[in-house]
C-alpha cells in the first residue's frame, strides 16, 4: 500500500506491471477478460459495466463494506466490494490534501441529499470522513435545509473561515436559486448529479449559473465514481488532474485495444488504489487527455446506461 501512495514517475511502469500481474493471478473475472485478448502489449481494461454484473474482487475476502452507484430508478447499480477501507481513506485524504491543503483548515459541508437518502455511497463516505477530520463545529451534512445552510454559510463567511461545500448538481442549483449570496471564502465542489429532476444543463452552464449566484470566479469539480477508489479534481477550468497513482488514457471507439496517452477518445483509467478490485477500468465517458496528463470530459457513450452522477455533458 505504501508503495502505491509514494509512487514516482521513475517506478510507475514497474508498479503498474506488478499490480497487473497480481490482479491477473488473483482476480478470476479480470483473468477471464484478459484471456480474450491474444498477444496484446496493452493492459486489458475491464468494462466498467462488469461492476453491475460481477463481483470484481482480487483475492478472496470478506468485504468491510460495499459501495453502490446512485444510478436511476430503471438501472442496475454497480457494486464495489472493499477489502480494506484504509486504501480508500489514504487515497482520498492524500489526494485532497495535495490539492487543497490541510483538511483541518476547512469547514466541510456536504449538500448531497440523494446520496445520503440512498446509502452505500462512496462519495458520502469520503465527505463524512473529511467532516470528521475537519473538527469544525459547523461541518456537517444538509439534506434539504437550505435556510439553515444559508444562515450557516453567512455566519462562517463573516469570520473569514475557509469553507469547502461538496454539492450534488441539482441541489446546488436549487440552493443557488433560493439563496444567492457572495461566498468569498468558499470552494464550491460540484460532484455531478442531475437525476433528471430538472432541465438538463451542460456543466459549463451549471458553473456559470453558480458563479453568478455565489459571486465566485471558479467552480471546482470532483471526478470520481463508485468503481474507483481515487478521484481527480478540477479547480475550475474543466481540466481534471489526477493523483500520481491514477492515470487516464483514451481508447478508440472503433478499436478498444488502440490506446493513446493523449488525444480524444473514450476514457480508460488506471487506478492503483483499486488494488483488491480492478485497477484497469474502461469507462463509458468520452473525453480528451492532454500532454500533462490532465483530462476533460465531453459526455458519455450513447449506448451506456444513464448514471445519476453523469447526466450532463460538458
């Protein structure tokens, strides 16, 4: 575990290869998938849909917990069985602090009503842990108590307290419409999630609305999903940046074995924090990877299931 989170550019290829061999030998689902491909010098990426139909696990273990995708009412949800929660916690804490600094400097607020109501959300688990570690009296979750949230934000703003507000998209839009205010010391972290509840906006439209209502220069975004134990963050330019143990590449829609380290295509992800599930995931997101390893998301494949967290196009 320590080697994963202390990975350097010089040993990244070796470590990725070690994880691949470990998972090929100890993950029946991944091994069977890999065996479909002959003489490929690329690591086979497991279709993300396998988390809906299979228990994707490396080694035999009794899971500490499982995370479940939000989905919509008509979809089958993905399940990610977790052998070691320490892996997830170390991943999201180290990533958060590398992008935003010490968690104790922040009041952490979660506006994630649908995820809280459904349960088994990896996002709720992460935000709850950040709330605990922030040790701030006003840190916490809000369901639909917009008046209470507005009062709390106004008081915190007056004291110049740094705030980070993780919010599902539709709830942020509802809150912004009802309680527009200047949030000078607040990072709005939009996590996706329209749930088909209102008119669909593009991500850029959402961010323009939120910037206007909250008088902010930028809206931040988190790119994460049930099937990954790592996250990427955007500080407002629609470009997501990964931690060192997470790598994004693109595949061709015509030939899924045609993998490129940069350019446009369908997003594939190597997430070494997925040590006990599968580190090589072929998503249904369409995007672009840039020379520095950052990426942007343009939308989703037309034939993929709608996911609660991804009903928007950029």
